[in-house]
């Protein structure tokens, strides 16, 4: 479950980053019409700065997700240490001829006979 959520978060961040980057790149391409060379240079600089900001934001989001993943992994280990288990990955076997149950029943039978 944690792994699935982590993968979904990575995908969402990647999609968001790609959408923002493509928007910035399309603005950059649209701005290259020959209006004013100094204006274009200024706009290109601003757009490149925005791309850098978005990439930095993406790195920060990835670090935050890694920290969250580590926290959830520790929580899972804590739960597993307390006897909780994931029924999707761990199967509990119930023996029809359980030696402990048989011994308990034999002892009870012996006590009853005495």
C-alpha cells in the first residue's frame, strides 16, 4: 500500500512538473516573435528562472516524499513488531491436527479420567 502511494505521488509530481515545464516552454516559444530583442531576452531569462524554480520544487517534493516513505516504513516495522501483519502478503496456516491442541486435549482427557 505504501509503495503504491509513493509511486502515485511520484507520478503526480512528475506530471505536474512536466505540465509546468511544457507551459513555460510554450510561453518561451511564443515569446520568440520579433517584437523587441531586449524584451525577448528579458522574457527568456524570466522563463529560464521559472524552469529552474520548478526543477528545484520538484527536487524538494521528491525529498519530502522520501522522508514520508521512510517514516511509513518505520511505522510498518513498528506495527509488525507488535504482531500486526499484512494479510495480503502473509498467510496464517491453521493446522487441522495441531500438536499443541492435541497435547492439550490429551492432558484434559487424562485429568478428566483421574
